[in-house]
C-alpha cells in the first residue's frame, strides 16, 4: 500500500512531460514562423543574387 501512495505522490515524471510539451510548442511555433517568413526570405536572396550577378557582370566588362 505504501508503494502505491509513494507512486501517486511522485511528480518527477510530470516535470519531464511538461518540459516535453514546452519543447513541442516551441518547435511548432518555430516551424510556423519560418513557414511564414519563407517567401520573403526567398525574395531577399533573389534580390541579393541579382545584385551580385550585376556587380560581377559589370566588373568583368570593365576589364
């Protein structure tokens, strides 16, 4: 009987579950934020690529 009482009072597993739930929520939020920012990041890198290509072309033609 004392084993059952001590088992019911033990909260160490509950803490691990809470940390797991927090980690899960943080990862879901991160995935959602990166999903929303994905298109704008693609556009930003597209502009950077375009500017670098223009700079390389103008540097090559001036030689």
